[in-house]
C-alpha cells in the first residue's frame, strides 16, 4: 500500500514521497518489540518519530479483530426487516 505510492508519483509530489520512503525505511530498521509488549503503547511513544506512518497505523489498528459487531448489526436488521413489517 505505501510502496505503491512511489510508482504513482508525480514530479511535484516527489519530496513528499521521498520523505515517506525515508520514514518507512527508518521504521523497517527498528528492532521488533516482544510479543508480550503492547504495539499501541509503542506507537504512542514513537508517533513523533514516524508522523506519516502513525496516521496510517491509526487507520489499520482501529479495525476490530472480530466479526461480532457486524453479526450484531445483521441480527438487529433481521428484527427490523422481516415479512411482518
């Protein structure tokens, strides 16, 4: 997703893309956190170092890792939309 930015670049956005690429390279050189550590806490402590990636990560990490909210929504819709109504 972020790697695709470079292939779709325009000449006037070149400095921005190089900044994103540099930030991504710096992030990839970071040491991995332990499995017992909280990645949200790591991003909270390091968001000033990776401002562009922080916006992207906030989008990704806010997605629930479960399908329960979606199933509840369809269950509620089943009560509202039925043959009797």
